C-alpha cells in the first residue's frame, strides 16, 4: 500500500494532473485501492493526450537583433529529435534574419570538443547546443564564455531553464521528469496495471538517466507491474547494439516482457525489426518513448507496429524558442525560462497537431507570436 501512495504522490506532481482540478493524494491514514491508483493514472494520461492548448508562453520581448551569426553544435544529426530542433532553428533564423552554421558531432565524444572549437573559430555571435550534455562540454564552452558569447541549448541538462555551473543561459526542453512519468503511467494504464517492463536509457546523458530513474520509480510503485530490467544502451550506437540487445532480452524474459520504455524513440527503430523477425505479434509487445516523437515513431503508432505512444517534443517550436531566447540575450535581456507542457501521442490523437506530417507541431500559433515579438513580417 505504501508503494501505491508513493505512486500517487508522483502522479500528483504532474501539471497535467493539476489541470484536471482533482486531488490525487489521499488524506493521511486512509487506504488506496489499486483501482483508485489506476483511475488517477488514467486522468493524468488523458490530460496529457489532449490537443495542444492555446499558447501560454511569452508574448513580449526585444525586437529582432538582425544580422547575427550563430553556430549550432549538434550531438548527432542521425537523431530525429535533434534534426527536428535544428530545422526549427533554421526556420526561425530565416525569419529573424540570422546566418547559421551547423557543426555535427556525430554522437562521438572525441568530436564534441573539436566541433565546439570549429564553431568558435567560425566567429559566431552566439552558440546553440543541441542534444549534448552541457557539463560534459565545459572545457569547450569556457572559451565562449570568456568571449561573452551567449549560449543556449536543447536537452543539455536534466532540467529546463538556466544550467547552474555552466555558461548555458537556457536549456530548452519539456519537463523531463514529467515526460518520464507520463510515459510510465501510459504503459500502466494500457496494461491495466499489469505491465512487465524493460527500460532503455543512455547513462552518458544526465537527462536520460533522470528520465529512466523516474520511469523505473513509477513502474516499481505499481503493485501489479514488474520492472524486469533497466538496460544502458548508448544512443549513438543504438543501430549496432539494439538488435542483439533485443534478442538477448527476448531470450531472457520471453513472453514475460510486454512493455518497452525508452528515453528516445531511436531505440525502437532497431528493436521493432527484431521483434518482427522473431515472430512477436504486435499486440504482445508495446513500446512507449519518453521523448522526441520522431517520424518513425509516428509511423509505428499510426500503423499499430508495436509502438503505442511517445511523449513527443514540439521540436520545431523548441527551435523557435531557442532563437527567441538567444535574441533576448543579444538584446541584453534575460531568458524566459518557458517550459512547454508535455503531450502524449497515441493512436487516438496521432493525426492531430501536425501528426499528418509525422511530427508534433502544436496548432497554437507560436510562429505568429514570435514574429510579433521580433517585429518581423
């Protein structure tokens, strides 16, 4: 029973749950039935799956600081989430009037610092990091800070907002812990409280470790669920590692393994073909991802091919937000600290908010809002 109470405390921490106006934590000394816990989880999951709400982000700020040169250092342009954010930055940069150069680290630790050095040598006015761990890059970021070159990033730390102890003024992201909770709760709801779970993460990144820990905590708190294993697989090597990892897990757990949770959709790109080759019915295994919302994930959800959910990032919107945060720094203003709400994509809503284009692109007019802030046509 204590585990159920802990789970409900996790559920209550979600903003999507708070939006329902329903208290989810019982009064001290009362008991909680498993069905009550499941009902509370269903409310959270349903709230996260609603269409995009009207824009609740910034509506004012400095006008466009046109003519700036900005360098983007991307962790790995093979990653669909990173590509989506970079595309958003390029789209917004064209509107605001900036020149952008892209440097790809290719998911290789040795190249990260080299690409930062190359970016610095290009003489940028600002730096945008996409997908790398800010603290792991400190030696490469310090020369930018010494030259007063502002830095913002996407998914560069475990929390959204300024990154303490680094020169990164703003980490743009949805709340990673909320993303993780919604993902795990969706699996619990879909399974009727009986999910048998393997979690995939990448310990090279703090944000990935935090997501995996949170998903594991939610699964452990479900009295009828089982956390079979948390498997550490480097995202940059997922193409090589996931096929044999998936086969090994099937050999170990067999039919007991019914749910796969991951910190990124890319793991499923290489796990799903192995499941098909092994003759696993698409109804026997469900995959849910705590992040990104790649094109391949949308396709799997639309076709019912194993994946049943992804807590999709508004990648293009995040690209525009990165440009706006950088523009504020260029103008001598502070960052907004804005965090966009989480959104769960399932078969029931996959066609909405950009889903027909295989992306999550909220239909809330964010482009027009930013154009007005920047005073650009």
